[in-house]
C-alpha cells in the first residue's frame, strides 16, 4: 500500500476497511489486482443500484464515445440531455403525476443539496431550514449545516448556521410522533425555532444508520409542512433510484415533496451526476445564479437514460426489489433471532436494510470477518454500529443468498466463536479472472 500511504491524504475512509487494490468489477462482483473475487455489499454507498459496469448501459456509453458524442458542454443543450429529459419526464414523472422542473447542479450530491437549500430560502425569504437528528446531506458547508454527524461537522472550521435540528422518527422512542413536536414548535412564536423555509428529510437515513421513517410519520410531516406554509424537501440521494422498491422513496407514503434531490444511482453507471427537482413556481433562479462547470454530465445522461428505459418502463423492477428486500429482512431477522446477543435488531425498507449491532466495535468485527470470506460490506450510524446490506438491486438470488450466508456465519463467529462452515469460504466458479487460487480464501491477509 506504499504509494497510498505516501501521497494519498489521510482523509481516505472506505479504503482503510478494505486494504486491497481493486482493479475490475462486474455486476455484484469486485476483483482485486490478484484476481480475487468479492461480492460487493457496499456498492458505492448506494451509487451502484444496477451493479458495476451494467452491460446495457456500457453498450450505450461505448457507442456514444465511439461516435464522438459531447463529453463536456457546460450546460449547452445536447442531444444526450434532450433524450434524458424526455425519458425522465415520460417514464418517471408523468406516470407518478409529478410536475417538476429539473435543475442540473454540480455533479455531487452535496451540490444538489446546496442548490435545494438555496432555492427554498430564496423562494420563502426565510433562512432557517429544519433538518433531523442523524441526517446526512453532504460535506460542503451549507449541506454540512444540515448534516448531524459531529465527525463531519467538526471539520467545517466555520459556523454551521441557518438550520434547526429536530428529532427524526423514532428518536424519542417508538411511541412518540416527533412531527407533533415539530407542529408544536412551529405553532409557538416563543419556541425559539424560527419559521423555516423548508424541512429537509431522508425517508430512510443512510449514513445515519438505516433509520427508516414510518409511512405515517412521512404523511404527518407533509401535513405539518402544509399547515405552516413550509416547503418539504426530500433528499432522495441514497434512498431514491429504486433502493426502497419504488423509483422515489416517498412514493409508498403518497406524499408530494416540493423539492427532491437525486444523485448517487441516478446515472446508473457510477458516473457523477446530480439534480434538483422542484415545483415549477419555485424555479426562481436567475441565469447562472447557481453556476458550475460540470452541471450535467453528458456521459451520465446517456447511461441514466438507458437505466430508466431498461428498468423503469414498467413496475417489474420495483417489484423485484421489494421481493428481494423481503428476503433480506427475513434472513436478517433470522440471524438476530438465532445468533444475536439480545440487543441486535434489523432496520430498513426495501433493499435498504441493516443489522443494528448497537456497538460499533461489534459491527466492525462482523464486517471484518465477512471481508475475510469475500464480502465487502460496511457500517453506518453515529457509532458505525449498523451493518449495511447495500448490494446492487440487480444481484442474483444465488449471490444474495451466498452473501447473507456470509453475514450469518460472521455474526455467529463473532458472537459465539463458532467456526465459519467450509461452504462459506469463498467461491470462484463463474468468473474469468476471479479464480480463487488453491487453498486461498478471499480476503485472508
Ligand atoms: C451521499 C449523500 C449525500 C452527499 O452526496 P455526495 O455525492 O457524497 O456529495 C447527500 N445526501 C444523502 C442522503 C446522501 O446519502
């Protein structure tokens, strides 16, 4: 790891947990330089919902590059952009009866969040924005103010202003509806919470530890926003693009946010791409006011269009995600029941799920053990105490079973010291380059 130690910044994070040099990826598989194969349950923290190098998108992208399609065009109109806008409008917005205009921001999620917060403040003429405990919205200063995590906030070096933080669903226990508290503080002119321009929420908090808000809470939240003339922003950067079993994570609740941010899996190919969707009357921008060199990534337009056409022309894919999500929930519940320590619980919705180990140390041991058996899997939450099962939505049933077998064996080993059965040692049956060498276990140091 010499060069990485010598000249790559200490800011590296995921790389520390998986000290290999990765070189190739396909679908749910990752391969390191030695050709060892891994199953990927990190999946770009929700950026690879359709797997690595999805062959359908790859073909579209190769064709586009081969034909000298526009790679960079600032925000010029391009054919690729037109096709993306048409496809998104026809296949995503219209069938859901959503009337939004789309702003192409800089290509990261945090930039879309910055734009969403700016437009809400500009439209309402109010500074305050309500966000929630354990929320994660990005690391640039405006979005960081909305983020709860003290580790990230502590790096700001400047005040993080303009945000009031309220308890998320479940934060005060299962029986307390925290939207009632929000309603109360917004109704009381002496509550000390300034009337906000907007409330910004994740329907399932990804980095915050796979906290899934209940459908009822989301509906109540929308009602409180409407009652107090406050905009509702759903940050769907991680929960969107199918992760919970529908294109937008808020569909099941039947709510209609005023503003939605999307990024991570939007391009489908892991290419950087972010947008803000907003009700047309909110679009008060003057030309170039929220500027950026990389607003709209043309290669991402191509792969995002292919993703929508292939996976979202009907409801089949969403149903598959729901089916696999139920299987994950069953398996995780069984793991908790059979091997848990009494504190462990499951969380999440759709294929956005996790094991809450309560202790970060325990979660870390489990993911470390899983990695020895060829599973790349990470943690999230305030104490990194939740093991996240964030695999590509396109994963085969067989590999989903294998990966959850590895998780089960890892939990059993860490909590009970039972040896991982032979069949959970890694496999190398169906890859060209990922041949497991004789006697070698993937991930073993
Ligand atoms: C990842 C994430 C962001 C930030 O996106 P970046 O591309 O990392 O800047 C914002 N909001 C949510 C919900 C996220 O999961």
